[in-house]
C-alpha cells in the first residue's frame, strides 16, 4: 500500500513540473525496511521519523523509541511544537486499496487516541499540523491526477470547529507548506508562470506567504520546500542557482531572471523576502524539507537516495553555514521537538 501511495505522489509531482519532484517529495520513493539499530537520535531531542516495516513512524529520543500506530503508515506526517499531537494524511478507512482518496487524522501521543476527520477527503499533496496542534494546513484536489496534471489548492481545517478555509489566491499546484510559529501565516511553494503570461509554464517554483486572517498572498522569492523557523525570523528553503540564459545547463525564467533548474542551494530568507543567504550548495536530489531545531540554531538537511528510500542527514549550523554529515542511510526525519 505504501509503495502504491508514493507512486501516486510521484505521479502528481511529475504532472506539476520536473523540478517539483526534486524539491518537494515528502517521503520514501518506495517501501523500505529501515535498520532499527540505525535510527536518527539527537541529545535532548524528540524526532518524528519514518520507522521500520510494519511500524512506519516512530518518535525517537536519545535513549527511547515510541512506535506510532500502524494506521499512521503513510506520508505527510507532522508534529505539533510541543510534541503532543501528530497529524497525518492516510487512506479512507475501509476503502479499497486502489482508492487514492485520503483523509486527515490526528493522534494524541499522550492519550494514544486517533481521530479521523472523515468529512474531509481529497487527493493530496502535502499537509502540516499547526504549532499548537489545533489546525491542519493542506494542499489537495477534489479529483485525481490525470495526464493533464492536477490542480492543488491550499486549504486549512480547524479541528475544533470543523471549518475549512480555502485560499483561492494560493491555488494552482500549491506544493510544500509550513506554519509561522504564531500560527497566523503559512508559507507555501507554488508553480509559477514564465515571462510570457499564464500560458507560459515555468519550471520555477515561487515561495509565497499566506495571511490566514485576511487571505492575502505575497510572493517573497523563488524555490521550494519552505520551512519556517521556530523563532519566526527565517524561512529555510531549497533555492535555484541564478544563471545566464546562454548557459548550456537546463534553465527557466521568472520575473526576467534566469535560473538553473537542475542545480540547487540550501538558503535562508527573511519572511518579508528582503534578506536571503546561502547555507550550502547542493549536488544531488531529491531533497526533503529542512527540519529546524526548536532553538533555531541548527537545521537537519536530508538528501534522499531514491533507489533505497534512505537519506543522508546533515546538521547545518545556521550562524556559520557549516554542514556536518551526522547520519548515513537512515530513515527520514519529519519533525524535531524538545524531548519530554
């Protein structure tokens, strides 16, 4: 089932743009039995990681492993800032294996209680729980992908009221999403258009800020897999490398500038888009969303091997940009909270 799901995700990504696959793939390319003795662990940290079959997701501390229910066995898992609520997207309970529809579910780590939100079904891109664990932002389509692609729109579900908020100005193949720490804004990457109008499809993804209260959408830069820091000061993302149009490498344009579509950088950007700096040059992909430490001092950056489903994880010092490979051939990490 997991393998079929990721094939569906890859189908959606391929319909969107070639660079989208490299930037926002949110889980292993296929089912993988990770080594239970080689799981990511950090001092003072609780990590939400992909598990070993059949337990697909785990919470790891320096000396402890908590297995999450098998029903949380698919992609797009995330965890609240206090580590108490895990949000996920999973198949509709009781549906046939070929049914691609998914629902949102939440799991209380403290109570061991799983809650399904059956009123919300769709064909998903990504989904991320809010820092307080009370809402889920997600991108979805009401119809399955086909050879014409799929139109993914950004939406928000309030778990307490059941209200769904649709951001019409943040639709059109919305991709990876991340919350501001105060829960008032969302950063999302979206497909852009080329320099010749809406019918000129660009391979460049743009990064946009959505104000939840007003619905205002503002473009702040180009790139993908944005991840908002817990301090609120920075957004980590995978950016494109600027290039001249005459370069031999593949390129695309946006707002009169040209970018290589096969070369990327790990970058930081201020939420208003006025400041940006490179942390490290990337030489391979696909790459997963950067994961912030709770104190905003370091990042986990993960480079995936699509053939094995495992990742190499680098610890990146935000102040200096120094990157150190900390884990090799391990399961991906989807969240980092303080160990309780």
